[in-house]
């Protein structure tokens, strides 16, 4: 990795081990004295929070799997048994269910942080793309996990989402139907479907963990970005990761845990849907099916488009387009703080995503359809029009000469320059 | 090795044959072994075996609708009133978003007339797979008093697709008429689906 470790083994055993498998050296170099920009704000603490979220989901998920039965006849009852009979089952399941929502809160903040501060720009394109890949894996995993409860919302979410692929029938007749029956393992969503969703739901978090390691690796090659969007240049521009950022990340994690615990202990079902406490019934679609809150903006985009195939393409395109962001944005300036025009479009985009989220939860009729269409148009225009065009014509503000100057002012920066 | 091989001793063409053959077989077998991994997910014989269902319709009255299961899917059976049949017949083909009958008992290109949607020679009977062709929800309209939509047929609560009294899509995001399964009357009031 880019940064050379200054690790000194403190014992003979340590030195012996260091020559054979230098893991402590790697940890020391990457997580103890790793040089980190001194101006990181609290928006930069969500990376650590996300690692914590993944760990919570994996640990609670493994113990829940010890009690869960993946069969249409028993799945719903086994979840209820976890809630009522299994020791601490209510706590484990609520932590896992709320944990999924907290994971998405954190990942969306993390992604918007990246968009605002231009974290996707050179030399961090691969880092960004790995992040989008993690988001995609998270969406898939969360969807599969939600289906396992086998309540009404679970069942109909699986039906609707797997049927997205049947839209391929409009391209090649029969292709979509064949694909959907292959996914189902039958002619409708049923036992074989539930079993494979469970198998994959268990697998994917470990795939995510692997991509997270690549994401951190790709981060540690150029090092962290920062709110000023300029590179580390002076010695006084950076601080060792420990103790400065272990403490800062730790504090942010504690605050995040307050919110997490608040939901788990006081409002565990607030983010869920009551219909999922009704066992799955293949003959009765609930009057109003909605996905979990974290999918609502994408759901609104799907429903905004009256053509089935194009609607599905837009749904997948809304995520796929993120892969191309490093090349869509033509501005050389990373941080939106120094971009007076782009700033407005950015906050409009945030508002647009929130509006789409609200619209996704409403019935697809009247004014909601019109607003969803406008929202969907701006969603794509932000990436395809605003990013390339604003980048070309905008006159950015003067960037600070160094990170030290951004934090301590010109005088201190001049001293640091002199001593460098 | 005890004896060294010089350039002259090497039978280059024989080596190529061995390399290409071995590599070729390994490649073909490697690719072929992917098929069981993929095909295991397809509906197996036991799922395919549940393919026929017999239904007795003798208890049904005009205007009544029932739902039965076939291959894990709901089948809507509606014994339509004369008004409902007339409403289905009155629609010119040009007004339909999907102009094909989608009837497994007729040729693929049969037009979506009311006659082609209904049971052969028994136009009041409509038998179809009760699944919205948009994203697979079960439309409302079977039970008395449930929402039948603007066209008196079925209304899908998920994304607002509306079907007429012949189960044809009239409005909303669904691309196709609801499908008619393969079925036949085996007696005056008995049908076999599948």
C-alpha cells in the first residue's frame, strides 16, 4: 500500500512473527499511524459506522439463522417463535431488522458525502465504483432478507421484484418468462424460491465484506479525500489516524448507536410495515404494497414510467448511472463548497431524492404520478446534464493553498510552508 | 532429468496436439459443468407434475366469480352476465392496448375479441390466470363489492392497471391482457385446466 509502515515490533516474538506474516505491521501502518487529513468533518465518520453496521448484521444474522426455518409452511411461524420463545430472540431480530434500516441511513449519507465532496474524482474512481458495487449488493441482500419473513409484504415484494425480469418478454418473447421461472424454481413464488433467497441472503454479506476490504484498500492508496478537496501536501496537513480519528469515529459511532438503540427499544416497527405481520397469502395482494423505505425513491421512478420495460430499465439505470459519475462530472474542483453553481443543483438533487421517497410511499394516482415523473426526470438530468454542463461553465471559488491554511488560516500555513 | 532434450528431439507438432486437446477438453467440460449448476434452479418434475386441475362449476350462477389454484397461480373463473358479455363485445379492437387474445387454446395471433377470450362456444364463461401482467399482483374484482375498475372487470391495486369484462388491459402500466390458460370443458359444468 502507498503508506510505508513505521512499525517496530516490541518483543522478540513480535519480530519473529513480523518476518513471517506481517499483519501487525499492516494494521499499524494502515490504522494506527496512517496519515489522515486534519480537516475531516463528521460526514467522514460514516465509513467506520458502516463497517460496524455490516458486523452487526452478520453477527445477528448468523444467530437468527440458527432458529429460522426456510419453508413456506414454517417461515412465518419460526420468525414469530424467534420473537416470543427464543431467549433474547426479540432483541436479536429487532436489531437485525432495524439494523438494515440504519445500514441504509448510513450508506446514503456516506454516498451523498461522496457526491458533495467529489470523492469520486481522480484518483479515487475505482474506490467510488467499489462503493456503488457495495450499494448494489446491499440492496440485493436487504431485499432477500425482507422476503424471508414470509409475511404479505415479503411475498408480494418478491412477486413484484422478480416479475421485473418478465419485462424482457417485450424484447424477446418468452425470455422474461423463462428467466422468472428459473428464479422461482416453479410457476409462481413458492418454497423453492424461499430456499434460494435464504441461501443467497446468507452468502451475500460475506461478499460485501470482501468488497469492503477492496474499498478500504482502494482508499488507502491515495488516502482520504477531505472537505477542502485538495491534496495533502505539507506535513502539518495530516494527523495519524490513531488517536485523532479513532476517537472522532468512536464518538460519532456512539451518537449513531443512540439513534439505533432508540429504534430498537422504543420504535422497533416504526420503519416496517404492519402488513408483514400477516402471513403470506398467494391469493390475496394487499391493497397497497410498498417496499421498505430505503427503496422508495427507486420504486417511485419505476412507477413514474407507464411503459413496463422502460420503467424497469429506469429502475436499474438509476443505480447503474452511479458507476459513471467519475466521468460525467467535468469539473476539476472536488469539493462542492467551492462550486457556487453546482451547489444549488446538488441540494436540489437531495430534495429530489427525498421527494421521490415520499412519492414512492403514496398511491400511484393524480398529482403523485406527475411529481414522480418530474422527480425521475431531474434524477437522471442531474447526472446526464448538470454534471457535465455545469462542470464546463462554472467558475469555482479560490481554493485554499493547503489543508493547513483551510484549518488554521494563512499565517499558520505560511509558517508551515517555511518549515517544510 | 538424466537425458537432456535438444531442440531437434522435440516433436513440436505432437506437443501442440496434446496441449490443444487437453485444453480443449478441459474448457468444454468446464463450461458443460456450469449447466447443472444453472439448471438445478429450474422448475423440477414435481412442480411440472401438478400441471392439471379439474373444477366443478355446477354451483355457479350468472354474475358469479370464483378463484381456483393451478400450478400455484390463481385462476379467475367468471360466469359473466349478458351485460358483461355485451360490454366486452362492444369494444372495437382498435381501442385495445393489446390486440392479441393471449389465449393458449388459440393461435398466438388470434385477435382479442370477446369471443376469442371466452370459452369456446360458451361465451358467458371466462377462464383466465388472475395475475396482472405488469408485475404479478392479483387484481381485485372477484369478490362481490370489490373494486372492478372503470371497465367493470378487474383493477390491480399495485400500480393501477384496469381490465375490462373480458380480462383485457384497458388502462395502466400492464402491457398485456391477462393470460388464458390451456383448458377445456369436459362436461356441461366441468372444466380441466392444464
